[in-house]
């Protein structure tokens, strides 16, 4: 199936435990290159999420970011800077002994001094949170991949229209090359026979053997085997692009084989129009190769 490797998806899921957000960006890559970013409480879910993505996506550079907002109230952690409090109490005692202040040090005094108390937000236990949200997070990632696949399939349809148009043009160019090569081979035979008749007037030559040699030389420019293989590649292309499996790498290899056949045709075929049409065919193959780099 022709499916693009490029796409974007964003999804948010809510339940009583919190909100999970998933964002996926995918671009071209030769293999599957997965970059997964998870919040620290969900870090233990990474192996399972990687396995999930690898089952769904064949190749491409895929960046997945998961965000989490929990509804579990955090419990603040308060720590007393004992050394600072003791130093402060000693200073207050000294000030009282000198009549500078009166009264005792109160909790309100400590709260007004940022150096006395350290207040930190304590996150929920990571293990329990990951276990509780493992299934919802996996479902959110799977849903985001569904959205990504929808976009990639749609873009793949546009790619297929372009590739099918170029493939049809290639088939026509190969037909033109075959016709031009056949004409060129006949003209080569005629030139060789004419030259042989000129030589026959001055030298004793076996006409039957000469005719066979002329045909043998002309047959070296025959490209029927290459054109047959090329049409076989076109048929294989249809089978690959119609299959439900990812086909990008196989199509890329098939284009290499087509290009090899065109090179061989260009070196063997004789005729005034052959070189021109061969250049057109190679240009179309290069354009198809560039497009296939976008196919999963």
C-alpha cells in the first residue's frame, strides 16, 4: 500500500485520574526512528509504548510526546532550617537581654522568613501512577496513531496518483524506445549489407556466411529481453502498491532495477531517437525515486 511517512496527530484523553495528551510528528526516514518523550512518573511505560508503536508503524522518523496532568492532590513537604532557627533564637535572646525586643519567637516569625522554612511540592508515587495510568496512556497513544495513519493514507493517495501517472508514462517511453530500437536495428542491417556488397565486388566472400554475420552483429542491439523485464517490473509495481503491506523500500529497490534496465537498453539499442527517449525515461525514474522516499 502506498502510504506517506509524513503526518501529524494530537489527542487528549480525560478521566477521573487526570488528563493525558499525545502529540505525534512523523517525517521521512529509511528505517523506523522513534523518539519517545514521557513525563517522569510514566517513564516505566516506555518499553510497552515502544512495542505498541513498532507494531503500528513500519518506518519514518517519529516523535511522540506524552503529557500528563493528574487530579491527585499533591502533599507539600515542609522542612525546617534548624541551624537558621537556632541562630535566630540566639540573636533574639541577645536582643531581649539588651532590652531591644520583648516577647518570644513565634511560628509567625518563622513563616515570614523564607530562610527558615523550605516548602516543596511532593509528587505522587511514580510507580503507582504509571501502573494506574498504563492502559489509558497506551489507548491515547494508539488513538493518536490512528489519526496519524488517517493523514498518512490520505497523503499516500495523492502520492499514488502522481506515481501511477509517471509509471504509465514510463510504459509509453519504453514502447517508443523499443520501436525506435527496432527501426535502428533494421537500418543497421541494411547498412552492413550494403557495405558487404561493396566489399564483395573486390573480395571473394561467402554470401550466406556474410548474411549470417550481419544478422549476428545486428542482433547485439536487440533489447527485447530488457523491455520484457522492464514490463515485468511494472507489473510487480502494481502488485506491491496494491498490497496492504508497507512497500516503500521495495518500490525503491524496484526503481533501481528499472534504472538498470534502462541503462542497458541505452547502451545496446541503436537508433537516432533512442538516446533522447532513454534520457526522458531516466528523468521520470529519478522523479519517481524522489517520491518513493516519502512512501512508508
